[in-house]
């Protein structure tokens, strides 16, 4: 057998063993938020936002903290709480490396939070699970004009009406999620502008909200899924490993009527979310 084939077989066997190990621990516990050989249930952190909101940056800042595991948009469809088992399997396999003996520590499953990023309305097929005490909602908003232009850049096959309808429907659904969760202790709203302009306050607020021992920082880990299409930002400067405040030039322009509608939608949704959720105190 050629050396390359032998190495490939070893790699495949190792991958199968790791996935089977996670699958056993996850499926052996009947409760949706628990796994075998772990005394406490997980808390599930849902980053609830819209496309081109800066959610990939916030994801990286969150998951660099040792108490949070996730990798971005997992495209999981949630019918009920037991679908978090599906999320656990995806996250523990995709968010970590298993290449060296040192990586054996990644089998611990000792994180406090498991994170998913949700940017579309049809991922929650049933909303009842949102009332669980184990669910935490982190809402991220971005000012509408650049949001629309960036969405149009990402979706060139959409016309302007497609873009504003997505934005308006998504913002309305974010408000609905907050009303369903209905617990300010489990909800925080952050804006992308705050993340760039008031970074220390945002990072401190995140630590207080999630009650993590480790702080959050401006620098983050670049992983195997960073910049991967379908998982997160594949167009920006996400591979820099730190917050980059300069923003790339966008040429898309929207009609005044659509811009005005987007501003009204943004203003209303932001106002309601700030009434329902914890907020970032800025100077």
C-alpha cells in the first residue's frame, strides 16, 4: 500500500472514531441540552441577525472565548429542542481541529455555551423551544443603507425589491423572537456600529451578559471555517484575526423610497428590541 493511501486510511479512521465518540455522548443523554458524562446542561446561544450585519465578526469574537463553541451559520432546521442534538454534532466536529495528539483535549465537551448563527426566517420550524431557560438570544443589527448595499453585493441575482423584502421580513422576525423569548436576562441587543466604535463596552457587556470567566477581546482565532462560503463572510477581511474598522467600497445604490422604508423598519425594530432586551451602555 502506498504511503499516501495508508495515511488517508488512518485519517479516515480517526475522523470516524471522533465523530462516533461525539455521537455517542450526545445521543446517550435523553434531555435535549445534555450529553453523557457531563454534570450540567449546555446553554445555547443563538446569534439572531440578518445577512451582512457583521455577524461573522461577532461569531469569531464569541467563539474565541474558551467557554463558547460554534463556527457560524450551521443551517440547522429547528423543529423542537431535540434538534439541538444535531447542532451539537455539527459544532463539535466542525469547530475544532483533530490533527495532532494535542487535539485530544478537544474531546472534553466542557464548553458552557454552544452557538449557532441564524440569519433566515425559515430555520425555526417551531418556536416553542425559545421559551427554554437554556436558550440565549443575542440580537445584532446594522444600519440599513450599508446593509442593503452589502446584501445586494452578496446576492447580485436579487432585485431591489427582493432585498428590501428580505430585510424588512427579517427585522420583523427578530422582534418576534424577542417577544417569544420574553426574558431580558436571556437577551442582548448589539449594533454593528457599537461593535466597531464602542468595542470595549461591547466586549465587557458580552462578558457580563454571558457571565463568562474569560473576557472577550478584539483579536480572534482564524479557523478552518473562517471565510468559508455558506458559513460566514467570504468577502470581507474576516481572516485578519482582529477587528478591522475600515470598510470596503460598495457601489450599489437603492432608490430613496426603499432607503426610507429600510430606515423606518430599522428604527422601529431597534426601538422595540432595546425595550425588550439588555443593551450596551455607551458613553
